[in-house]
C-alpha cells in the first residue's frame, strides 16, 4: 500500500465510525492520523516508526502497520460487516455526509436509498434535528437524479469498470478472444454504455457466465448472440456483450467499435466495388463472405492503412489513410515533464518516481512539485525548492543514462502575479505555470493571468490549459485561440495533460496549436508511480488531434530538449 492508499483507508474508517455513531474523539483520531501522514514529506517506505509522527497514537499506528503488512484492516472489515451496505450508497447523494447518514440510520432506521426515499415522502426526515423541509426536498430530488444516472459517463469513471470486467472475462474458459469496443475503444471523453465483443464456440455457456459477473443490477437480456446487462457501480451503467464465432470476431469488433459515421464511410467504400460490409464480414458480388484475421487486414482489403480506433470518427480518415500517416506513438515518448512527489502532495518520493521512470525506459523526467501558494497541496517554499534541487543534483550523480530535470508547477495567482521570483525560476530546468484558484474570474482576468505567465521568459509550459474536469467541471474562461497565439509568440509550450479526468487540451485544440506551430508536452501529472501509466491516454488523445512526434517536446532527446528550452528562455 502506498501512502495515498493508507490515507484513504484511514479516512474511510473515520467515515464508517461516524456513520456508526461512534464517539467524536475516536473519529477525529483517524482523521488526524491521515492528515499527519499526508503532511509528512516521506513516502511510506521511509517512515520507520509511524507512531513517532505527531498526530498518530498507539491505536492508529497499529491499524497503519496492519495495512502496510497485509494490505487490509481488520477494523475496517468489521465495520463493513456491521453497517448495511446500502447505507454507504447514500454518500453519493450530495449533501449527505457521515454525520447526517448516522442520524438517519439511528433515528429512522434508514438502511438504503429506498428507505430514505420513503422516509422523505412521509416527511419524517424534515423532523430530524439539522435537516428541515428544504433539506428533505433536496434529498428527494437528488435521489431521483441518482436513480436515472448521468446520460453519459466521463471516461475516467469507466476505466476501472472496464478493467474489472476484463479481469473476469479472462477467467471464463469458453471465451477464445474478447475486446472492448464502442466509444470506449475510441477513447471518447464520455460514453453512454460499454460494449464488448467476445469470440466463442459455446455462446450458451458464456451467456450464462456473463449473467453472473460481479455488480450486476439486472439482466436486460441474455441470448446467444447478445447479452445486455445493467451493472451498479457509482451509478447504474449498461454493458452490451456480442457473442460471435471466432471467424467473425474481427468484422464484428470493427462494426461495434464504430463510430457509426465511420461505419457509414466503410459501407460506401464497399458499395463502390459492389460489396456489402457488415458485422458478419464482407459479402462479395458473387455472394462469398470474407472474414479477416486482423483489422489491419480488413483495411488493407480496401487499400487503406490501418486506422486506429481513436481516429474512426467518420470525417476525413478514410481519405487520409490512403497514404501512410505518421502520428505520435507511445514509443516516441522519452520522458514525462510534469510529476509530483512527497515534497508536495505526491505519494512517492523523488527517488521512487525516478526509478519507476527508468523502468519505463524514459531518458529523463522533470520534477514539478506545487509552489508555495497552493497550501492544500503542500506547495514548496523558496527554501524547499533550493533544497530539492540539491537532492536532485545528488541523485543525478548516481544515474548513468537518466536525468532528473529540476522544475516546478508554479501557481499563477488570482491577480496574475507568479508564485516565485525570477531569480529562483532562472535556476530551474523546466518551469510549468498553472491556474489552480479563482476559477470563476471573467475571461479578461483569466487571460491577463495566462498571458502574464506566458510572457515570463522562464515559463516553459502552461499546464492543463483549460482547467476542465471531464463531466464534472467546465474549467475557467480561457480564450484558447488567444492562448495559442501568445504561446506561439513567446515560444511557450502547451500541455496535453494525460490524466483521464482532464485530457486537457482536447484534440481539436491540440490540432489548432500544431497548425500554428506551438509545441506541446504530453504529461501525466502523476502524483504516484502507478499513474505514470496515464501516458497512454495522452498519446491516444494526441492522435485524435493528428499530432505528430515533432510537435511534442517530450519526444526530444535530452540534448535537443535542453537546447530548445534555452532558445525558449533567452
Ligand atoms: P456511446 O455508447 O453513445 O458512447 O457510443 P458508441 O459508439 O459506443 O455507440 P453504441 O454503444 O450505440 O454502439 C456501438 C457501435 O456499434 C457504434 O459505434 C457503431 C455500431 N452501431 C450501433 N448501432 C449502429 C447503427 O444503427 N448503424 C451503424 N452503422 N452502426 C451502429
Ligand atoms: Ca457504447
Ligand atoms: Ca451499446
């Protein structure tokens, strides 16, 4: 377990205790322990004795040590068995926290959404201390909204669901081959439902096994060619499974990957040569049904280069891929230029992040912890920045083919000033500037802040340029055309943040930036070793914007990158 996971578990324990109605001191002890760990600069491995931290007592230390040793907590398991599962689902209702849920449980014996709805309708909830008529009304509305679920799910929400489904499909012996399809495979920002294609000789058995997957809420239909299931995760979500014999796997996968508009283009292509294309295969003029071993082969049949799923949008892809198209690939990436460590709000140390990057085959990384203004993220003071640089220098001496670049993710303050002075910035290899506050300012103010940062000679990159969180937050009022123009003028790069919650900038804007000659950096913004893997979402998003390797700073060799950065700052 890394530190973030331990912290989260401690917070979960305190939440369970609160819902159970335990005494406030006990609840506070777990919150305090979580906070103490979060504020310590070391990673879990480096803390020898957790009890020596202020804020951690004997009791919480025991829990932490158990978590580190076994990955589990007996206390949490116990609490989970004591408290009705349906009660935890109430946490998804806005306005309901541990305290309120505890009161509902204790006084009205509410155990799940259904009993809460009933109590609201009977106007019992408004009589509880701290609730009132208005709150009751809000809860009722929120329950209705939750039941309907969002129309589309942000991609980050379904990534773990796809992983869990795939893990289970692996264990079904009668499945010969499977793949996720639909909008997920095309990496759309949001998806309506999930689609899988499965090759099997035994559809009856597979169909039956599918209806026993974890988290199923209801079986919509379970036939021999299609199984449609409703799952319950944070929200109810539908998943369609298509079952086909192995021969039809590729054409079915292609069909259900879509997009619908891409399929229309493919049909027109087939029509030209008197053929018909469908999920079953290509039907030639003399009635023969052709199937394929790979999607490459399928496209080659029509003399087209392989079109990756993320570009199957039904626009110009069929024309463009008549020729070979050279877009950025995962193997082009030589480093990650936006990373956090335990020095600010990351879960892993400098050394751990570097080691993981070396294992990924990178040549360099930039360590860009938060700056002093961002107190919630433990931003670094001027002195800490200097100390960190010394640490990086020391570490760099231990590497042969790898370099840590010193850097910062510096806040652009609400008034447009920068969080560090020029003298300090001049000593960094890579300076990121970013907005993390005062999101509601008008466009003029936001652009004043961003252009101020762009015009500073030391700033090399603007991180997550719009500040959006897909499906959750729009971001601030940025004029992207202007941002791109000023980025060009000042030779400042713009980020494609690979975190699947962000994917910021979006493909259409990446394309515009590239057209205007603005450099990009595809970064993970990882706060722990695990999320260095988010790079894949960045690469795919870049390809959606038709981005070439040459546009992307972190495909450069270290020498070229250094040269470019000097040119940019002189
Ligand atoms: P979504 O679910 O709205 O996020 O987007 P998709 O693309 O996953 O759409 P979905 O689940 O309705 O269908 C999956 C794929 O199946 C779709 O991309 C193309 C194919 N497909 C489904 N219905 C049709 C159709 O009526 N015509 C054509 N040409 N293709 C279809
Ligand atoms: Ca779908
Ligand atoms: Ca579907």
